[in-house]
């Protein structure tokens, strides 16, 4: 993945799943991105680590993005270092995507990655493209949507 910012990644989703495995096992090594892996999501630990390590990237599921919206102002302030959130496991509606993105750094992106058994990581919008449609990615060459 090509980025214009130094990646510091925090993962709290299971790395045995096809959603998080590429971030934890492949991308971290290929891109040289320091990656902190929590055994499970812990709100206090997650919020403590974000500012401490200036975390720029994370992986989340839609219910977690919804929870971010109900955080206190102090808790929301910890999210400001995030420039990219990969969101998978289920579809995320565009309204929630846009509201949650406003909690992050300016020009931050939320990239949807679901349907990974089929091709989630392959069709995902690449950096620096920012999708404002709520889509999970592009139609692959040779395929059509009806």
C-alpha cells in the first residue's frame, strides 16, 4: 500500500480472519508498518494507545464505528490521529461512514472491505482514492453487476 503518511497501525480484530490477516501478516511486513495487535477490543486500551503511538490506521467493524459516535468528547479526541480505518465484517451505511470519518484526522478515509471471501481486498478502493459513495470497491475486469 502506498501512503503519504507514516503508518502506525493498531489492530483489535481477530487476525485469523480474512479481514485482518492481510493487515497483520502481509502488509505490516511488506510496508514495514509498525503494528500493535490487541488480543481483543478493549475501549480503554484502544483509546490509550491511539495518542501514545500516534496511530494512523486501524481495522474496525461497523458496530465499533457506531460506538465511536457515542464516545465522550475526550474519547473522541483520541481518534484524531486516525487517517485510515479499514471497515469489514459487514456493510457500513454511507451516513455512518461519513459521520465516523469526521471524528478522525482531516482528509481521513474509511475503506470498506467486506465480502473478503469473494475478493474484498482485491476490489477495495486504492490509496489515495477516497470513495464517497459507500461502496466496497470496484467491479473487477471481466465481471458485471446486474
